[in-house]
């Protein structure tokens, strides 16, 4: 089990073991997926956000705002 921390700005420190396992490097993008009250993290590929979202399972109603925010940030 690994534990990260959240800063006052909402930034998350990803533990080294997780970064190594996912081959995450500085500047890489990650995707957070919330499902059944749990979040998972994946390394984002270089695919367009529309392709990534198309592969996702249907999201609950409250996540539409999240999807719009992700598209804007992407």
C-alpha cells in the first residue's frame, strides 16, 4: 500500500513506487477514473481526449462537469 498527500492547492504527490510502476516522468499526464466511490490512476497516452473518453465506461450524471473540465484542460 502506498500513501500520497494532497497540498493546500489540491496537488497530489504520487509515491515513487507508483510512479516507477506506471513509468511516470515529469510532465506526463495521468487520468483519474472514479467508479463506485473509488479512484484509479492511469498514465495518459498520447491519444486525443475524445478517444480516451470513448473507451471509458458510461459515467454517472454528476461527472459530466468533470468530463467538460477534462476536455478543457486537455
